[in-house]
């Protein structure tokens, strides 16, 4: 099979933290769908329904993105937020994956002198939140990780990809889109390691996305400033098994929205306790109250707390 090839070159800002991006895609040690070698990553994904391999290589001040799409150019394609594989849409995808659409310099300028947060900003200048290829990937990963360890969630994610995804000619597996998950069954999701409740939630989400009730791709096409966050939140919370943490995580990883309060995140609360020097664990209410000071950047503050060593 001769894949269709596309490429683009992206200039990176000063203090760009490529190691954060590489670490995010290094979560699965078996490298089923993402591979990281040196200063480069390869990720299997679906591009308008076709298996594709995205490669990003970092050099001094630049990133080179290449996309290899399987199948003839005339093959039927499902609707995709990224179009049909032009350099312009590849550039847009790569910039989002790298967090380059996030105005982190304005955030740093506003809070570099803050008594607690200022120290975190100085330790990790330019920190950005790596994003998923699609909002569905972020949302389904959030469901997968509910109330289990990252290690366990990665194992379930791997089985989900093998059960419902497809394989690129390079050998990498592609994270499934909503149509593929909706074409499976709750029983198959259970076999992939999901609990009964999580399988029902993920299957319901996939069906609603696939039939257009949850127009994730349409929302993704919005500018961040005009993202209908309230409408997204309202619709997602109507799905049984979706709570505020899942919504805010999906908005952050899938849409780059930086103001979702992550006070429900155990790691955020634990690290905030350490940052503040509190003797007792902080409640969700206490954490939410502290994060409220940083609107409209609460999720980005949460990301700095995630990155903070204990």
C-alpha cells in the first residue's frame, strides 16, 4: 500500500517544552498506538476515517510534522475535523497537539509574581497542555481513567484500541473514532476491561457522537473564545456516568479550554496541599475556592500542579 504523504514545518516559541509532549505520548510502554524515540514521536490516528500515521520530529526551534494516510485518495471518508489531508489542516492538527494555540505567555505575565503560583511558573516556563488528536479521544480517555490508576487506565485504553480500532500500514494502531466504538457493543467494551457502568457510558457517548447528537467536531471548529462551553457541559452531563471532572478534563485535552476547574482531581488536591504547606488534605471545596482566583486559567493552573514534583 502506498500511503498519501503530507508534511509541514512549524516554528516553535522560545522555551517550548518538547519533553512534555513526548512524555504524554510515552504513557503506554508497549507503544501500541504511540511511539517515542529520541526527539520524535509517531502516533496512529484516523484521518477522515482512514488509518494514518502522524510523525512529529523536534529540532532547534522547529517541529516537522508528516502524515501518511493509508488508502487511495478516492476512498470513502467519514466526516473529520481535519479535512482531507492538506498541509494547512495538518498544520492545524499539529499546532493543537503541541498546545501552541494556548496563550501561556499572557498567563505567565499575569501571575509570575503570585506568592505560590509564581514559583511553579518560574520552574516550568512555557508549560503547555498536550492535547489529543480529537475531542472524542480526550472524552473517552477521561471515562477510561475514572477512579483507577493511570497504569490501569493505560492497559484498558490499549485493549480498547485493539478491540475497536484499526491498524496503519506502519504497524501502529489508530485510536478509534466514535463510529468505530458505536459499531462495537457493550459486551466488547467489557471484554476490553471496562466496568459495566463505564462500558455503558462510553457506548452511549460513541452513539451520540456518531449520530450527531454530540457534535464534537463542530465544536472543535469554533475559536476557543467562542467555544460553547455551557452547551457542551450541559449535554455531556446528561450522559449517565459523566461528571464535572470528566467534562473539564475533556474540555482541556480535547478543546484546549483552559478554565475548567480540576478541583475534583486527586493529584491536583494533593499537590496543592504540598504547595500551600497545609497539614491536612484539602477538600474539593477548598481546592475549588483557591483555583477560582485564577479564572480564566484554572485548568492551566491544574496542569502546573500536575507537573509539580512532591
